[in-house]
C-alpha cells in the first residue's frame, strides 16, 4: 500500500511556514495585521470575503493557500494548480478608510501588478511584464506566457485583492499552452517563502505611497511605473468587450482612471475600462 500523500511528499515543493512568515511580515504599525495559511481551499478570495462579511477578518489580513481548487479570474474563469506549485493569496484592504476616493479604486489591481512585478524582478531574478489590466507575463521559449493574474473584488469592510502566481509548474502541468511559470522562465530560485515575503513587502510599499497621495496615480508614481512595465502599450491589440463586440487598434496609453486608450486605424481614440485584451502580432 502506498503511503498517504502529505505536505512533505514533494520535496521540491516544501510547505510554507506560517510562524516564520508572521514573524517577518506582521509588525506593529505595518500594513499586515494577520497572516493565515490553509492547506487547500476553493478560493482564497471567496474565503476572505466571507470572513470579512462575518467580522472574522479585518483590513490587513493575508490568507494564503497551499493549494487552490477553484481559483477565480476575470470574466468568471476558474483554474487550479498542483499543491505548493505557486503562490495563491488574498489580502483584505480598505483604501477608502485610508483616504482613497472611490473613483480611484480602479487603480488597486494595477497597483498590485506593479508591486508584484517589482518584487519578482528583485527576488526571483526574472523580468516580469504587465498585460493590461491585471495579468503578469514572463518570457518562455521566446514568447510571452501568462505567469499569473490579479483579481480585486469589493467586500464588506473593503476590497479583497487576490494574487495567483505559477512558481514551479513544469511544462506538463500547465493548464493551457499559453501559461508559464517562474521555473520555466529560468528563475534561479523557486523558493516560495522569500518570493511571498517580497510580494507582500512590495505591495505594502506601493499601497502606502498610493494612499499617501490620496489615490492619485500620478502623484504616487504609480501611473508612470505601470506604463513603464506594461507590455500592452505600443502594441496592436484586440479588445474583446464584456457586452460582446470587439475593438482593434494600437494601445497608446493608460489614462488617469486606469483605462486603456486604444487608437484605431481611423484615428479615433477609445478609453476601455474593461475588456479581454489580445496582443496581436506585428504585420
């Protein structure tokens, strides 16, 4: 009889230590007030939103899952991954209580993209690009692959911000051929502990700058940082709109509201607040 799989069954993917992470990240006066790790769950976003609704979680709470079986992305998409093969986390924040007007909350997922990309460049040694509005890309085999995504959802007591990253996924474990991972991108380390610490510290830093500026993306350098790291800008794209229909043209800017500005061949400019963006090959 084969032994029952445990958290230590795959030695290349050791479990995270909640005790060590709390000691490193939960500090008096810091953004993070609580950090919990669960072995497996359907969705950390759903769990944290429910905890916020019942008063069991306050702003600053971090929830990490070793395995996520029903992770949710944009447009209702779902996905899962092998246990301990990635970083699956959600945080509860209250930007309005921290001085950000409601009309500037659209920048929160973009901020998370900048913070995560910055952290991975430093901690994983891999260049990470942003695909508007909330995907992270890495180069694998000479092409852009999706490394992870970000999902922000309103909840009682603030906003639940979810981040999912493929860390050690191998080629035969990819959910779709267009996906990638830090391992496949040649990262010198796939140790999730320092990667998670780097992501949460970077998120706290960028969030602090943004809230200190009253949510103004220009004053807090967020808008320029996003533009500098956005692989969508300057490319021909097709925007598949939520209500049906599509729009093609060149992505020329991200405006002050976080919308993607697309210039069509006819010379008109359109501000897109929500869409599925497809990067088109140059002709």
